[in-house]
């Protein structure tokens, strides 16, 4: 196969989708810029702070920007939040109390939350007398009848929605679907909704809080950090809940009145400013990979021509060798550690060996081009990120060279 011809032809087929992605990026760029203007962002906001960080204007104003772009009343965003899992943990422990029940309506939550929910002897929600139950999706959709029955039976204090797909063969939820589910639940129950917003930011033109979510949480080394945020996470939503989250993150009664960052905040601001565009680059990369592999007969999720609702592309390979070759090609195509050759290994928390390709400037940042796969049937590789579409295109050619033209 002539790979560069094939990639160009595939790219041509993606033009209509690319135009829609550009339109979304344009609207989100305007939203972000408007917020920067409203808050009169200036050099002083980037300055390093130390110690308690009282009156840290960089920290406080970043919170305000995040609230705006996430369509929320208030936000706490911080380099002191170590990961998306940490942000979600802060949110969960902030609003749940002993005796409460959280009901997930998108099935089991993301792998790293399992210990948070019911780990033994490590301070999990269960050990504080908090139940976490879930209703599985039905044909990739929130099963509204089953949710209604579960709400009647369990009388939960909170509802949980995972926007992105996690390590599952399902598509992410659109904002419309989230809106519909929340509106539906509100008809018979008066309970607030928390959304795991990882990988969802800026994929559409509004965020979950615009359609009724009460609290969202996410990671800064995914979409919203724009590839520049060096670390961090956020919790955003209704002011009263965000205050609880700030108290849980720092200390009750203190919240985000303290918290300094000696490296300065410029990368968080600049990353947020770039995030709509960077997210679009990642989505275009995902669309190109989807179109290429599906035209070669591989099943991809979402299906080609379907608009993306997160930045991930799932590709179902036929053999472990293909998945491994795919991940190794992505690694070889990375700007950092291109010389490393990833192998499957027994990662803690997974029931099968996992192979991970990540040659990122920010360690583990999956807004940068990365791929991973548990080595077990049905041999699905999850590809995400790409700071530039051009980089995604180069990586695709390498993947094809190793999988299709391997002889
Ligand atoms: C990435 C992710 C998380 C959090 O993961 P971290 O690696 O801790 O940042 C949570 N939920 C979903 C759906 C994710 O994709």
C-alpha cells in the first residue's frame, strides 16, 4: 500500500468533520478569550507565590476563568490537585456524608475510582459508610427506566455520570444526552448530579454545568490544560458544592484562601487559552485514525462520520501483535522517548497486562499523543491526544507502515 497516498485520501474524506471541529474550536476560543478580557488578565496573574499564598491573585483569578469556561458558578483549580482521580476524590468526599448513597447511571466508574469507592483499609468511601451503586448503560445509552427504578429503590443523595468512555467499548456521552438524563431524573427526584468530565472539555460548545450538572471534576493534563499545564485538576459547579470541595482539598474553614505555587501560573493561563485549539487538534487526529482504520476493515469507536464526544478513539485489532505494533508505532512517533519500545506489563489495578505508549513532555499527559491497551480480547487500543494534527498524521503513517505494510 502507498501509505502517503492512503493518508491523503483518508484526510480528504474527513473534511466535513474537520469543518465542524473548527467551528466548535472557534466558539470555544471566543468563550475563553471573553473570559480573559472580563477578568482583565495581565502579567501579574502569572507571578509565582510562596508559603500560604494569601491574596494569591493568580490562583484566585484562574478559579474565576475556569468557572466561566466550564459554565459553572464557581471553580477550584489547583496544581495541588495531583490528577483527575484526585479531583474526583476531592469532589466525592466533599459532598457525600456517612449514610449517603451515590448512584452512577453510566455503569462502573473509571478504574482508578474503584479503590476510592470500596478499597479495604485505605480510607475509601465505603469505610466512611457511603454506598456507591451503579446502573449499567443499555446499548451505550443511559437506561432511563432502570435509573428510575434504582432511584426509587436506593433513594440516592447524588447521581454520578461519566462523560468519557474509560476503558470500555462504548462511546462518550454527548452534552445533549447528559442534558436529557438530568432533565429526566429531575422529573422524579431532587438529587444533585456530579459529572466525571475527563476528556470532555471543549469537545462541544457547552459544558455539563450548562445543562444542569451540579459539580464536575477533571484533570489539567487532559483537554483543559491545553498541553501546557504541568499538573493539576479542577472541581467546578454550584458555589455551595465547590466551597465544600475547597474545604476538603485544603481544610474546613480555610478552603482556597491558601495555596501557593512557586513555579508561577503562566502555563495554566496559556494552556487554558490554547485548550480549545489543542482539543480540536486531538479530535482531528482521532477522526483521521478512525477513518483510516475503519476503511481498512477495523471496527472503531466512534464509527467514522460520527461526531466525537471525547478525544479518544478506540480501535479493535485482531491480534495482540497488532495492538503491540500499534502502540510501539505511536511511541516511536513521539517527540520524547521515541527510542523507547513499550511492552505489555502487569500494572497495578488491571487484570490483564497493559501496554502504554506515551512520549510526552508532561509525564503521562494524555492530551499529548498517546495510546494504551489491555492485552486481552477484544484487543482494543485507545488512542488519544495529539498537540498538533500534523503530528497525528505522521504517527498514523508509522502505524500503517508497521501493521499493514509489515512484510
Ligand atoms: C483519565 C480519567 C480519569 C482520571 O484519571 P487520572 O489518570 O487520575 O488523571 C477519570 N475518569 C476518566 C473517565 C478518565 O478518562
